[in-house]
């Protein structure tokens, strides 16, 4: 076991991450496993082999790790190499989007979604049980915050979803965009990213891992430092004026100007852009005036804009705009030279679309 002290992340004065975290072998980087190998009295290079088995080949049963000496396999059996989770439900949509409910050892559950698109397979993972931000349109935050997920619990979503791959599928992208605000669980989110990115693991480059945040300024600054500004970052903006945003995204105290300043500091590589997520809601943020405010706010940044007409669900009275309003909003942004994508709803019939995932406790 390795123990690391995590820093505190606060939201509206509520401490969200305060306790030192115990890191399980399943959520250790190879270099962190080396002291464990030394304690076990085996050569250090076995750390890399074990990491490869777990994260590259998706095998965590020590008896199958055939290139390890038998005595080491025997010792590993006695350690915690079982994912702290199980898949408790799988739903498949007609377009092969799959939503998995993943239940952890304490009975809490989150949802994770596999989204195929051509040769790409993207997995959207959750970072918390519930969410303290409580965006007005989001089903995931409707019951408030329960707890952070450990890195092993976040990685278990990736590991367990392998069983649901279709023949020939391979994971190409991961988005931290499911239930929770990943920057309120900074330490564990970053560890998850580092493990997904590791060349002896899935080797997903930072461009293939997207962290989506409502705009936690301190977290954005820490992430820039930790990933040299190379991680793909999506900002769930939803409004360009502070009053509308405070109404839609009540758990964030930073102004839109402060969030934009954090993006300016991020140090994005030349050919990369930020993604701006904008859920369009009838009568709330869908007018030409709202679009013009967005143009003004984003004019100094390299961005692509994803417009997402609200996905209706049972926990909100808000509605999506009609098609003509959506297209007019998009056109205004296009006319100003922005790349604007109208997001197709994926997995709508299984409630796997953005803002529809649900945690249980
Ligand atoms: S949209 Fe994201 S940040 Fe907002 S409540 Fe839902 S999970 Fe939390």
C-alpha cells in the first residue's frame, strides 16, 4: 500500500476531498509499485509487467499473469487485485451505445457509457457519486453530492466495460464527463488520467482523454501544471452572462471572465482547441442575444463549440428549444467564424445522453 496526501478542493465552503487516500495496487503507476516489489523480495521489473497485465491486457487475475514467477503470483493472490466494483446492469441502445451501471463495494452505484462512432470507441466515466454543482438541467446532480470515487473505482469502470465491447472494438477515447465534477475530485481524477495515459497501459494520449468541468478555476490551474496544458479540456459553460450561469450552474462561484482567464493561462498546444459545451434550453439561454454574448466572451480563445439541445428527463421541467431556434443559434456562431457542432443525442432511449446519468446510494 502507498499512501498519498491529497489537497482539499472546496465548493461553496464545503470540503469535498480532505482525507489522505490509500492507493490500491490496481491504481498505482509502475514506479509506485517498485517499493511493493522490493518489500516482496522480487526484482523491480515485475512492477511493469503487473501494470501491463492489469491496464493493457485487462487481466487482474494473478493466476493468468503467466510471465511472472509462480511465487510472485501466489503473493499477488493475497493482495487486493479485485476491482472494487461490479456491473449491476447493462442497457444497449439501437445505435449500440451502451450504458453500464457500476456498483461499488459500499453499495453506491454510478453509470458509465460506451459510445461507438466509426472506428472510435469513447467511454464516458463518472468521477463522483452524485454531484455538488447541481446544474438545473442535470439528472446526475439532482440528488446532491454523496462521495468521491477513488482512482480504482474510476478505473474499474474502464476495466469492467471491456466485457461489453463488441467484436473488434478497442477503446480509443475516454471522457471524464459522466456523473460528478472531476475537478472536485482532483487527485483521483488526475491519477486515473495518468494511468490511462501511461505507455505500458492503454497509452491514450492526453488529446484522447477529455476532462469536462463546469469551470473550477483552481482545478484548471492545477491541471495545466500537471499535464503541461496538453490534456483535452471541455468547459460546460451553458451561458455567457453571469446571471444566467449562476441560475443554471449554481454550485460555481467563479465568474465567466475568471474562467476565461484560467483558459488563457492553460498553455494549450498550438493545434489544440478547448471544447465549449452549451446545453440549449428553451427561453433560458437560446436567444440571439445569448449567442452574441457567447461570441463576445469566446472571441479571444481557440475553441470549438458543442451545442446540445437539452435532453429532457424526469427530474427537470426545462425543455429543449425548437429546431428553428437551435439552427438560428448555431448559424449566428458559424457566421462569426466558430466551429460549431450540433451534438446528436446518443443513447437517448436508455437515458445515457449528457445530463441523464444517475447515481444511486
Ligand atoms: S452537469 Fe456535471 S457538474 Fe452539473 S450537476 Fe451534472 S454532473 Fe454535476
